[in-house]
DNA sequence: TGCAGTGTTGCTTC
DNA sequence: CGAAGCAACACTGC
C-alpha cells in the first residue's frame, strides 16, 4: 500500500542508516520480482561489493544509489515491505523474498505477501530513460508544484477527480488512501467530473493535497493496514483518518454526514455525502 | 465454507 | 484514441 508519505518515511529512515555500508551478498527465493538484469546471477554479481551512497524517492519508487554509477530501484506495489535489521538468521518473516546482506551484519529485506513488488538495477545517470520514471508527474510537495502548475496539468483532462489524483502521470505518489483523505479535506465529491470543478474548488483541492500529505509524513505514514517502517514500527496516520475505511462513522466535520463507501474503478471510495459535493 | 475485497500498475479489450 | 476491466498473487473478513 505504501503511498508518498509511507515511501518518504522509509527513505528518510534508510538514509539515516544505509549510506557507506557495503553489500556483502544477495539472496532471493522469488526471482520474478527482479526485472533487470535478466538473470538473478547477474543481479547478484552487480550488487556484491557495491557501496550504498544515497537513498532517494521518485513518486512511490525507492531509489538506492550505489557506487559504480548504479541505482537499485524498488517499487513495493500493494503489499511490499522494506525491513532493515539483523535479519540474516531470522526466518520469522515467511514473505521475505529478497535479502541484501550488508557489511555491518544487518540486512535490507523486501517482504511481499502478494509478490507484486518490482526491483531493478539501472545506471544512475540514465534513470531518466526508464519508462517507469519518465511518466511520473511532479512531486506534490516540491516547491515547483505551484497552483499554476496544478491548473496546467488539470486543464483539458476528463473523468472523475479521484481518478485524476491517483494517476501517477498527473501527480506523483497519491494512492487510494490519500485520494480519499484529500477530497474529504477539500470538500469535493470523489466522483465529480473534472470539467465541472471551479477554480475556487480546485484551489481547495490543491491546498488539501499539500496539507494532507505533509501531515501524513509527519505522522510517519498510515498503518491502518499492514504498512510498517523498516524497523517494524507503525506509523500514526491511521489515528487521523477522516474518510478512508471510516464507512458508517459520523463525519468529523460534525455536519451530520455518515461516511459512505462506493466502488469507483474497482477501488473502494469513502466520502461524506453532506460536505463533499 | 466460499467468495468478495485488499494498498498498484500496466496490459488487454472494446 | 480513451475508458474499463483484469491479471499479477495470497490472505482476511463477512
């Protein structure tokens, strides 16, 4: 599930511990999650001996820059978890499918119940060429992401506002949880047609994107479901949720509304029918 | 017991 | 071309 705030928390946590460690060995029992290079042997050989330089993020992708101008990219998709600790001899997590053993005796692991995660190695200076990253829209918390810019992206688009927010080509990092939370905050109905949204309403949505994502990063992510930090600790945003998975509960705006759940594009969508118009 | 629902993405189909 | 559906996989909860 990790969305922008969760991935940001993971990246900040890792940036504190990983730089300057060296990769000793690599193990996997599900080689299909490794997309590049083609064979696991090559993947392993490329990583062994490399030093970790820097941890970054693009949208929901984690980028680990290594010595030798290589970058390890990890996308956790639905149920991927990044773990860091003395995991080498600790088979407690049956869903760990990739283990990277480090020079301090600890390991970086990717656990993934549904095995949707994606891992690849790519030259750092050629990351721009990766289709996966090229398509991703602007970072919503970047200072370049102005209201003008948001309006530009919005112009001429069709369809429903929630779908627009979740489309990574438009804005990076928003998924099902934060789309519901942002629209609750902005008072906009998730199924509203884009073309019928006024400038003033758009401004509210823009403000809500920044507000909700900032608050969620401060809370270290949302552990309503199974998200955990690399240390195994939970985030706190699940205690602050207003819409997502609050079906049947009174709206916190105290407007008499009850959070309703509908299905849109196959995804659960939660909103207050009173103040979200 | 059994089947709908689950955070994502990208491919297929119409 | 765009929109919608579904596959990738495995578990939880009603």
